[in-house]
């Protein structure tokens, strides 16, 4: 029983982690907290659905097309909506991401307002039994996809010159611009990249959650909780936070009360902000004066 | 000269547009306002609006009622109380409707019912099933669908109709809707059969996994699971129950459609142990329901009819019956009186007749369950059927 709860918790946690990862990558590279990321995730899932189920492309092509569309969407949002207000107060950019969320959700409602669509699993095989643990192929894909993204971005930021450059440009944009780095270009690229991650996440998760215009809102809260728990801006922290929240939900739901599952993420946000404001892996911010 | 012109103009207007005392009633039309969630996450329930409108269009094609055609004005409330208030104000103040046939979400109905009562606008519920809607009693408000008390009672009675049933578990949302349904089922089980709910679990909205709940149910081994859940979470429960090999029958609520659950689960094998409340006489996909489906398709060719599309058709037929009984000199009071005189009205679509009276406006007091048998939707009044 415990092993099954842990396995299911890891699957749920991976869903939270992959969304938290996209938000963390953007925060780390541009300093923007993306409140519209749930809607991008939804848009990615619907894009795969349209290309595969409506247009009839093979799944791999549909997936690649969806990622391409989301990358372009992310870049367009940065260029047209964020960049013009980038030098304004942070709250203006945050509100712009909220507006993006409502805009994308509204468009989805316009076309699919009455539908909750089923997304076929990527691999349609019977559940897999590992001892007493039951997992579906989709569960394994979610865990695998999440881990692959984490490793890829960890290597990108920690081991590549471009990754380090992006972090530097995010922390001191004026200094980066003075030495000739195209900071707005970097930011636009990262908006595209994280939108692409949203398409990957939507593709992995939609067969589990099903497709509907508001599908991103609920998961966004869990992803925020994961980011808060792990430490804002910390890639490993976001993933660890997501996994821990997923595990804790399952264990608390079984051993304490099922009513605890839904409020757990909010409890995490409250407790962590009070007891450990920088999260379990976050660093305390120091300002030189 | 100007005065004479004005008097003549007023006289001409009076001749060409005879003034009727009742709002929304003209020489050749009766205006009915419909409001429902046509977009948003609850829009699956808003499909009831299309069924009702199809019935009104059909009577128009047959010549109308006492020479008047029904003119429908449809508004989208998005299942949001504030939007419902705006929609109803527009319908009554701007569109000047005779009556309202609307409300699929109980919250939106609660938000507008007092205002409509003050204006004495007849208010026939489209699909909102909360029993609290007709409590306290309101003279202008009618509920021609099985309400939550009826549904919860039917679910318990169906479970207890299987010989040997001794343990019933309950899983619900923790919102007002879930708790109200759970309370009615719990009380009915205790009062009618002397049993307590053996296990009560929560499953919140938008949850994406039901592993802890299924594992607890598998441990407790109940004879039935009553699921007071919305459609998405019901599908999640059915899917995860199948994933973990749980074969306990799961009974769904009125807000859950058999075919919608099948589509969401995407696996007929998972549907083997799922039953849900069913308000209609003909089974889904049967030849008997075909005329109703065709009626909707005739006026809304892009609409894919499903369980919720038929929900308000019985109520619309009751409205038409009352409009006929109220006679050609139609007033709101006459209409309300005619609605209260409807007794054992067989709509042909609902499996229980509609009956209203001067002190009871909850019109449908029964129902059935539906499940797949040999791949076909089958209506069951009791387990042994």
C-alpha cells in the first residue's frame, strides 16, 4: 500500500514539478513570475490535440508542431506584451501575465467552451504491475519526461556558457547590455523555451487530466507551492518541491484524511513562507549597499 | 399642428402595436428568457438550454400556442452568480420577457430567485437540481426536474435493492453541493434501512489522481460506493478504480452522464461497474430517444446531444401545457396558476411524471439508474432489473 502511494505520489509530483520547472526557468532567466503559465500549459495541450485529433497529424509531428507553435506564442508574448512594459514596476509585468492567462483561457473557451475532451494516452497499453504497484505507461512517461527536462535544464544553466550568460543577464541586465549582450533577445528566447516546456508538459499530462480550458489553473497553484517549497528560482528546488508535495498529498490523503489533499499545497505555501521563506533549497538574498 | 401630429402618431402606434398588459406578451409572441452556462467549465450542463429551445421551436412550427409563437432570448451566465444577475436583469428589464426558463447551476438560481420573485416573473428551472432552490417556497418558482433530495434517495434505494447490501461507502466533494447530497443520502440510509455510511471520503474538484481514495475503498470493501461528484471527478474515480482492479459498483449522481463518463474514461471495460442517476424514460442511444435527439439536431445541427441536452425538455413541455391551460388572455398569474394545476404530466422524456401543486413546486419525485449492459445503456429502476 505504502509503495503504491509513493509511486502515485511521484507521478503527481512530477506533474507539479514539470510546470514548476517551466516557471522557474523563466524566473531565473528573466526575473518574471509567470502567473499565466497554467494557460500556456493548457494551450500546449490543446495545440497537440488540434494537430493530432483534428488535423490528423501523426503524434510525433503533432507534438513537434505544438511545441513550435507554443515557442512562437511565447516569443510573441514577450515581444509584444512584456517588453513594452519591462522597465515599469514588477507588478505591471505580473499583471500582464495574468492578462495573458485570461486571454488564452478565453480563446480556448470560445472554441471548446462546452467540451471536456479526452486526449488519448501517448502509449495505449494495459497498466503495468511492478510487484504490488500499478502504473500506467503514461505515468512512467510523466516521470521520465520530467526527469529528462530537469537534467537538460540543470546542465544548460550549470554547464553551458549560454546558460551562465543568461543567468548573468537576468541578474544584471544593464551590465550585460553594456558588454554587448542582446538582453531583450535572450529574454524573448527564454519566453519561447518555457512556452515550449509548457507544450511538453501539456502533452504528457493531458491524457491524465483531460482537456478543458481551465485545466491549467488548478495545477498552477500546485506549481507555485512547489516553487515556494523548493526555493524560488532554484531548478532542483522546484522539482524537489513538486515531488514532495505530490508524495505528501498521497500519504496524508491515505493515512490522515482525503480532505487534506486539496488544501495541502496552500498549507505548504503558508508554512514555508513563515518558517523557511527561501524554501528548502533557496538562498537567502543579500543586497549590497 | 404639432400636437395634432403627435396625437395621430400615438394613435397609429396604438393601432399597429396593440398594448398588452403583460410584459413579454404581444398579439403573436410570448417572450421566454433562457439563461445557462453556455461557456466555461460548467457548460456541459448548459446543453439543457438547447433541448428546451428545441421544444419551443417545435411548438412554433406546429402553430404556436393560442396563435402566439414563442420567442426565446438566450443568455450565457457562465455558471457565475454575478453574470446570472446581469443576464436576468437584461432579460427582464431590457428584453421584457414574460417568464424565465433558466438556471443550471444552483448558485446562479439562488442569486436571482429573490429578484424574480419580487417582480412576480414566472421562473421555471432549467437544470439546477439543489433541493434548496424550492425551500423556502416561492410562488413563482418551479423545479420540473428531479432535485438533489430525490437523486440521493434514489441512489441509496438502488444500492439497497441488491439483496445483502450492508456496507455503503460515500465519496463526495466538500462543497455545499457535495455535503448536501451526502447528508440526504446518509439520513435516508439511516432512516429507511437503519444503516450508517461505512466509509466517507473526500475528492476535491480538479483533482487529477484518486489513488488514496481507491486504496481506502479497496481496504474497506463496501458493497457500493455513492459518488457525490461532478463529471470530471467521477470519471477520474471510475478510471482509477479500474486501474487498481476495484470491482465495487460506483453510483454516480444526476449531474453525471453515462456517455460523457465513458468518453472521459475512454475504456468500456472500466464502465462495467458504473451506474448513474437517470431521469429519462428512453435509454440513451435507444430508438425511443431518437425523436428527441432529432428534434434538437433539427434546430441545432452543430450540437451533439447527450444526457444533459434532454434535461429541460420535460420542463419545456410542462411550460407549453401551462401556457395552453392559461388561455389566450395570458397573464403571469394565470400561468402560475396553470403550472400549479399540472398533475401527473407525462412528458414522454422524463421517466417520472411532473406534478405541481399550490404548495409544492418540486415537480419530479422519482428516477432510475442507467448502466451499460452488453455494451448498451440500460435503464434500471432496481438492481435486479
